[in-house]
C-alpha cells in the first residue's frame, strides 16, 4: 500500500479538510457534463430526483459524495448507463 498515510498524519482531503476527494470531484464533473449536454439545468435534474438544486450543486462540485442509489437515479434521469 504505497499511498497509505502513516498513523497520525492528517488526511490531505476529505471531511473537515475543506478539500473534496478527487474522485467525488470527477464524478460531479461527469454529472455536470451530461446535464449540460442535454441542456438541462440543476433545478430540472433536482426535480427529477426529488432533491433540491443545492444538493445537485454540491454533488457536481464534489462537496457531497454521491451514493450508489442517487447515482443510479441520476443516470436514469439523464438517459445514461454510465457517467
């Protein structure tokens, strides 16, 4: 495990650091890219998912991690099998 952090070191990103996980940012960018490709705004996507547009905004920015269930719903809402 080359990337494992030594015990006691603070995480470089994640909760409490103010720096989102790069994977969460990547997933959010893909969601945004697909939504914009379809000409859909955040509010329309949020309504299709039963969320607020603020939550979609957080997902797209990587501030909140998208769970498996919401990700599946998003894929269905934007007509994609993958993001």
